[in-house]
C-alpha cells in the first residue's frame, strides 16, 4: 500500500472516510449512486465497468460482480469483455458499452462522428450521460484505489 493506514483501521474506510472526509464522503456517495440509480441493463453496466477495471488494473474491481435482483453476469463475462470486438456473447449495446469505456479511458479525443452515430442509434441521450458518469466514476475511483494500493487490501464482502 502506498498510504499509511493505522493498525486496526479498514484501509478504504480510513482513506475515503477519515483522511479527507468532505471529499471522500462526496466521492463515496457518487460511487454508490452509480449502482443505486442506474437505468442501464446489467450486461451493459458490467461490460463498461469491467473494461475500466481491466484498464485500471484494480484487483478489487476486477473481482467484483454487480448483482441486481439476485442476478450477476456469467462466469465467462470478463473474458468476453476483454474480447469485446469479436465476442459473440454481446449484443450491440453491450459491445458499445465496452468500446465506449475503453475509448473514454484511453483515447477520448478519438471519439469521432462514426462512433457517436453508432452510440446515439442505440442509446438515448440520458443513457449516454449516465454511462459517461458511471465510466468516469469507475475510472477515477478504481484508479485511485489501484494507485494507492488499496485494491490489494480490499476484500469482497461475503455473500
């Protein structure tokens, strides 16, 4: 870890909640809102989220699977996200979500008219804004956790 966390403190709670409480709590609320208020389908949501996790290299984010109404994506989903260009496991919206996440993170200046034509043909304006905010959240906070080394000490909750 690249941040000193006092003995007995939970690293995420300490860094996000105690070190910078005003910023950390706002960031936490934003991050939680992405999950609590999404209107996107689970597969689209997870394709974008996992593609950002792969790019960030956040171990915790890579292991996490969003659950909705008792459902999660299938075990092989992460491999399909890696192969988003060619996988047959995705419909066009899911493929676009993975593509958008990748391009947003790695080449946002390259989001051209051709891309936006495909995007607006399959997503509403509100969905595009929601997906963009979600991707921004995952990129920022997953990268923060990875850079500070928090992802190496976080554990998934038991279910």
